[in-house]
């Protein structure tokens, strides 16, 4: 397939298509695309007229060259990415996307330079609900699960909530966050160590599997110890978790054991992101269903679920 | 503005309408079952009324949870899926989904699946009298349920199924969706047509497999899945051509061609090979506006080739002019 000149690329919308309601198909442009650590990149996309969106929601990015006939090269199906931040100015909107350059799609994405077009579909999914009666937020995240929590921290801070983040990674060089110069990370102390959270006044407790940064521990274990030391806050706190499934599961179990409202942001392999392909299923409790459970879709029923409804097996 | 007027004048001159049995569609671009939900999922992206017809996800008598995840995986030029006919079941379909479909303003074709002839009869007999149902498409070719392939691969079993369903389908257009996972697709096509099908849709997905080499396990929980996307387009095109020549053309039965269509050029290929209409499936996942793109390109193509009706394209394939001289 021949490649068109960039100026002619209009994959944002086909002739006669309409963008209405809360989601749409957009042709964005790359503002920045830079490595953050060993595997993670931060991509900033600018989009015009992006619909209202909230932390927990995601976009489906076409990791391939949009062209006159549709798309070509790169990956075939879109890849879902949590929105890691959103800034608006007039019609223009900037989206922050954090991703790991691992497969065909994300490696293609990592090669895109400033000004290049990227097709974005969204915003998709249901966002985090911020509990009205819980003034403290505990954000528990690991690795590529951090982006929705970064945006959530900004939103919570703007809403006047107090938040503490628990951030984990395999090791220091896999932590997809920007260090604040001169701030030391010692053990399990909450400190304003990372720009993404420090900029909105949210301290972070850091853990790595190998102890190369912060505590040498799993995030849920660090979180459990913190909880024991701050038992008095349990009745006024809510948990928001996103990361690898074992981390989320362990965090959910801690939250459920203490009766703390716990929202988990899940990830599944998906094709459409719009509820049609039915691939991204999550098992949830349903007393009325056969065997007491049924599938719900991560893309449209989630990706944020109440930890109580998920079947943790 | 001037350009817009010119475009609408051109549109008025070109006839995009096609007939599938008794059903007239305003254009030949349809959605494919299993890739567009039950109705309004893509409404935010396009005016669904611009489609020729809308085809629903499979409906079975009883609700089905579907297969365990992982249900899909991308492969070179396509994807494998093993959803397992997850659907809300006949009762909830009629109560909750059909009202949405009836408001779409586009003919709705309901895809029907089952394990036995009685299953198909139950769904078809219930849906046929309903005004909201313009067509019934028999899914005899789902590769992802344990006995889903019997009707699709055995011409005798298929003949019996279509004959019995034909007896209860009096209003809706009866479409049989063929499986490509057979030795001779003209045999199942002939069987469907001889037993009373009004139309054939082809093809369903090809059975495929993907393996995680590090874990030494199948990627899909179901072990195998159905391959769709541009990877299967040449295969689908060949099967449409074969069935058109051997069965559909002599019998005067229309074909809805599908398999990896991404753009107008792909659609034109299917029409030239013998399809009367085309289905857009997996491409909807990537760009829900693909049908509109295809329509715009198709109209432009007809204009460039001085054709008044899209129906002139069906089976228009010419012999290859670059043949080496004989001898």
C-alpha cells in the first residue's frame, strides 16, 4: 500500500462519520515520545475536541501507519492504554500515555516522532469513582499499572483529598516515574520522591523486587505494613489499585479484609475496546447466574471494578 | 458547498441498492456477526442508518457465558478468536436487544447458532414473525464450540437443517453462513441452496492455533480459534469465486462476501469474484467507520468506471489478459 503525505492523512474520521456522545475516533499528533526507564516510554499526544474523560478510562491506539485505505504495517489490532494524564486548552487536549516497548505495536509506537500522526479511539471504559465520604486515598500500583493512578492522584488532589501512593517495580531501572532531584528514598517512608505525584503533593512509598530502590518488598506487603501503622485511618480511606494481577489481587484481599472500599483497574487482552468482540472477560460474582458467577467485559463494564464483585481465583 | 452538491448529485446517479432474496438493501455494505454487538455499540462513531444491513452477534436458545479467557490473540495479518458464542440467549435478546435493533433504522439480520436442529428451529420460529428481523443467518460454522462444525461440514446434515428451518422461516430472508473448514465448499453451498437458502454468506473464520513457546502452551484457552482479518482475504476470495461459479450464479442466489475486508478495494474484489454484498467484520475493531470508508470508495470506483449500478460488478471478473501465447 502506498503511503500518503502526512498532510492528507485523515484517519480521525471517515467521510460522513460523526463523532458524538462520549467517545470518538481521532487523529492525534505526537508532541513528545521519550524513554522513561529501561522499558517504559512516555508519549504525549495532542488531540482536538477529545470528549470528557476521567482517570481509569483508556484509549485504543492504532500502532500502525494510518493511510488512505485504512491502515498498514505495524500491529493489526489496536492496543489499549490507560490515560496517564490529560490537559486541556481550548479545543486542544494533551493525553499522557505510558507504555512498555515490548511487542510489534509498542515498538512501532516508540519510533514515532514529534508531529507524526497516531490514530486514537476513546475515551473508553468506566473511570474510578471517587468516594464522597472517604477523605484519604491509598493508591497502590505497580509498573505499567501506574499511569491511571498518576492521573487519579492529580484529580484527587484537585478535589482536596489526601493521598499516599505505593509504587512498585521490578528494580530501580524499571520504575516508570521521574525522580525529584535531591529527594532521598529511604525504606518505607512516604516521600515526595517522584515528580508525577510530588507535583500534586502526593508522597510515595517505593518498593522494588530487588531492593534497588525503596523497600526490597512486594507493594502489597509494604501497603499492609502501612495499614497496620495507620489503622485509625481505615474508616476514612479508600483504595485504588492498578498493576500486575497478583499485585492487584493481594491488594484487593487486604482491602476486603479491612472493609475498605477498594477499586481495582484491570487489564485484559482485547481487540475492540467497545464491547463488541467479547474477548476481555472478567469473572464476577452473581448469585443469580449459573455457578454463582458470570463474565463481564473489562472494556465496557470496567476496567475499574469494585474488588468485592471480582472472583479472585 | 459546491463540492458537496456535486457529490450528492453523483450519489443520486449511482444505484448502490442490492437484493438479497426478497430483501432490498440500499447499499451492499453490511456488518459481520460477532464484530458489532447487538446494535448501538458503534453508534458514537457513525450513522448506522448508512449501512446496507446490520448483522448481530449469534443468538442461541439459552444464554452462554462463552469460553474462558484468553479468547483472542493477534497473528500475522489477523487475529484468532475463540469467544465461544457468548450471548444473552433468546429471551433476553428479544426483550432487551431487539428493541434497540428495531430503532437502528437499518435492516437487521440476526445470526442464529445452536447445537441441534431443534435449537435452530426454536430461535428461528420465535424471531421470524418479528418485524424487527429482516433476515436470519444460520451460523453452521462456528469453529469454537465443541459440536459447532457438524452442520457446516457435513452436506447431508446441513441439508436436513436448512430444510427444517426453511419450513418455519416464512418472512425473513434465510441466509446460510458457510464454513471454509471443508474439503469442497461447493458441496455445502449446493446443499444449502438446494434445501431452500435465499442467500449464502461466506466465509466464517478458518480454524487456527497459536502457541506460547516460553510456556509451551496454547495461547487460547480453547486451544484453537477462528482466524480473521486480512490474512484470510485471498482464501475467502477464492472460495467466493468458486461458489459463485459452481452454485450461486447458476441458481441465481446472492452471496454476501466476507473475510478480511479492510477497504473499498477489498470490497470490489469480492464483488468482482461474485459477491452481491460484502460484510465488514474484524476491521470494525480497528476502525468502526470502515463501512463508510468502503461505501465512499465504492461509489467513487463505480463513477470512475462509468457504472450505474453496483449490481453490475457482481461476477464481472474478466479473463486474465496477460496470458502467455499458446504453444
